[in-house]
C-alpha cells in the first residue's frame, strides 16, 4: 500500500520521458560504477580502486550522447535551445575524451598524471552532466505535456 | 597539476551548474506562459 502511494507520488511529478531517462540512461550509464563497487565489495584483498575516472567518463559520455540523440528528434520549434544544448554536449564530450586520455596515461605511467585529481574531476564533471541531462529531459517532458 | 585540475573543474562546474539552473528556470517560465496562453484561448472560445 505504501509502495503504491509512493509510486503514485513519483508518477505525478515525473513523466514517462523522465522515468525512461532515469532507467535507460542514468542506470545503464552507472553500470560500470556499480559493477566496480560490487567487485570491490566482494574482493578479498582491496587492491583495486573503488572509484575510477574511466567509469565516470563513460557515464558522462552516455548522458551527453543520449542528450544529442534526444535533441535531434525533438520538435523544430526550439532551434536556438537545440543548438545551445548540442554545443554544450559536444564541448563536454571533448572534455571527457581528454579526461579519458589522462586516465589511460595515468594508468600506464603513474608519475606523469595525478590519478586521484583526475578521478575527482571526472566525478564532479559527471555530476554536472547529470544536471544538464536532467534539464534537457525536463524541457522535453514539459513541451510534450503542452502539445 | 592538482591546482590546474581544481581551477578547470571549478570553472566547468560553475558554468555547468549555472547553465542547468538557468535552463530549468527558463523551461518553467516557458511552460507557464504556454499553459496560460492555452487557458486564455480556451476561455475565449467558451
């Protein structure tokens, strides 16, 4: 009963588009992070890192690529908004590419790159990407409600 | 290296969060305007 009420509350505030985004994009994007956490949890000797920059880079890339795909199929009325979000997503994808290169360099040559700072940087950037992606899907769901 | 990462991260973070907040406010404003305009049209029709 409580579950039903909770679900009704979620359903009132979150439309179908946003729930799909949360499940198909955010949850799927977080699979590398969650898998690593699971493997770290069951490992006997904790030699591996709990957080890795590459996992968060993958999460950010998935969010921005899904943003570009969703904007591509959105109605033609909002041209400037689409251009703005496409540009931001492309900029973030290029930042993630640099971060990914840095994390690979850090793994092969630990003295060259500060791996910890790159990891924290990618975590922060993926949080920002999550916010940006939320704004895209929020707008899409609102426009769909109107039309 | 760490300072450069912190500075770049802060700049990108501020830009990203600021843009997200602006985008959400803009969407709400737009949604409200469209909602009011639809309601006005419906009332005029009635």
